[in-house]
C-alpha cells in the first residue's frame, strides 16, 4: 500500500486546515497516512533556522494572520487567528497523547480534535482536562491513554519522529512525504495529489 508520511506539530494551524483534505486524498487513492508528530519549535526550528511566531518581524506576523483568515474562509473551516491559548505552555503533552492514540489505533482523529480545541474552541491543549475531554469524545479510556502517553516508549517515538524530520531536511509543518518527495504546507496538497495520481 502506498504511504504518505505526515510530519506535523499539534499546535500548527496549517496542519489543522489541511487535515480533512489529507484524509480525503488518502481515501480517494487508497494511500495510508503515517502520522509523525514532531517537536517543531524546540528542536526542528533550532536545527533548521526557524523562528517562533512571536519572534518574527511584525510584517511576517501580520501576513500570517491574514493568510489564516483567508484560508479559513476559503475552506469554510472555523479558525481563530489569535486563539487564547497559543502558544500553549506545554506543546509536548498533547503531542505525546496524540502519539499514544496513534499507537492505540486512533488514526488522525485525536490530532484533529487537538487542533480544533486550540484553533476553534479556545481551550488549552496543555490542560489534562482538555486532553481527557478529547479522549472521552473519541471513547478512548483516558487512564490507559494517559499511562501510555507518559511512557518511555511514546517519548522515544516523539524524539525519533523529530530526529527523522531533521535528517530529512524538514523545516516546517505540515510536511507530507510521498515517494521520497517532500511537500511543505497544506497549500501543497494539490501537488501531493497530483504526484499520487502520477505514481
């Protein structure tokens, strides 16, 4: 089965905007999505010269907000350009919970719920209460999920995903890798689909 390796941060608004279309493409062409949550700001940006939003020039910050507004309207997806809890105090806990859900066989759903809580529902994804809310919504046993999320196994997967991204010269998210070709940004999904159709 063909595979799309999907590198993302759980705090990325662009990954949120691209999630549903990525799922549609995977179903349309019977391509498996391999989710790879990564530590974008703490490690990938440091290794590749990226800068957190708050440290970018105001012109870049303003244009980013404009693009979020445009894409939200264009895709008819609710998104707050300046959510109350961005950036979250701890982006790692939701990433670990997301990886744990993937290990439990919950594909794409948990990550989308995290995005939604942050970018549409004004909730703190660093809060265990929010993560428990998501687990309950998806009918996942929260105690089992929490225990797995805090395990060395899941922390190692998080580290490995991040190292893999850096080694593959990935510098931003979402990045989709198909047939050893990199597509950066949800606005490259059409090109990803074009590549899948060719191959």
